[in-house]
């Protein structure tokens, strides 16, 4: 099993550009989520999904969109990149029993100039 | 949202010494999870605590859930260079959101 796969690993964007961060998991997990990590602030939840067709906002959703058309994939879209979105982004997935561990992808380091 | 607070933010430890990092909440927690992130890496699950007063050990790591289920601690004995990284606690809410603390970043002096 590959686990949770994120692409790309690194990305530089110009202010105003849009892009999609990809996340795929092959563990048949119901729950998937996106976090951003900034120095001293831990991991902050952007959006999450409890199953295909269902998404909800996390702590810092502004400027990001998600969709969950399949169980495996949970892409994160930046609509119009801003320097404040420079961060490391992690995708995570877990089983649907609510108490299981979260598996994280390797992360995407995004710089917006 | 309901957050978990971690202290200290940074922990500088002499190799071989022990240290403890703490995770506190103003509300009762149904569970607490601990993760470790090595420098440049991604968070990796260590353990989950569910019961009041629960204590679990993993080799040199001891995890504890408070009696009131409002705090948790991670104690590492005889610190090694392999313990370097950031340790996060996280709570899983009824809304299925996993909320993380800011983490304790550990450095080790050889």
C-alpha cells in the first residue's frame, strides 16, 4: 500500500495564480482532511470530509475549496494564491470509527511570491 | 474552536536526561492522541488515550491521561538523539475534527 500520497512536494506560485494540491489514499478510509502547518502554530484544519460527497470547513477555510467525488481522492484548490498561503500542507486520512489514528501524506511545501 | 494547549513550546534536553511535555484543555476530552514529527517529515501517530487516568508505555515513552480527562502528558526517559522532533497532542471532537496543539519541539544536546 502507498498510504497517503500528496503531489506536488514543492510548488512556487505567483500571487493570484490558482492551483490544486492532490491527495490520494489507498486504504479505503472514510475520513480525509487538509491541514496547513506554520511555525509555532501547529497543524490547523482547513477542510475535511467524512465520506464521498460530504465536505465541511475546518478552522481556516478561507481561500481554499475542496471536493470529494471518490473515497480515494481529496484535492485542495487554491482559488487565488496569496503570500499568506505560504505554508506546508498536509493531507491526512483515517477510518470512519472516529477513534483511529490519522495517516499523513509527505506534505506539500508551497511558496507564494 | 476548542483547543488543546501544549507546554513547553520548546524543550532542550541533554542526552540521557528525562523530560515531560504537557497537553491541557479547558474542557473534558473524550480522547487524546499523540503524534511525532521528525524535522522535515510528516506527523506520525504514536498513541491514543481514552480512559480517565490511563497510562500507556512505549519503550522509553510514557503517556498519561488525567483523571479529569482535561490534560495529558508525555514523559521520555533517557533521551536519545532519535527523540528529536516535534510532539503534538490532538483531540478528536464529536464533529470528527482532529484538532492539534501547537506542539513541543525537542532538541537534544549530545
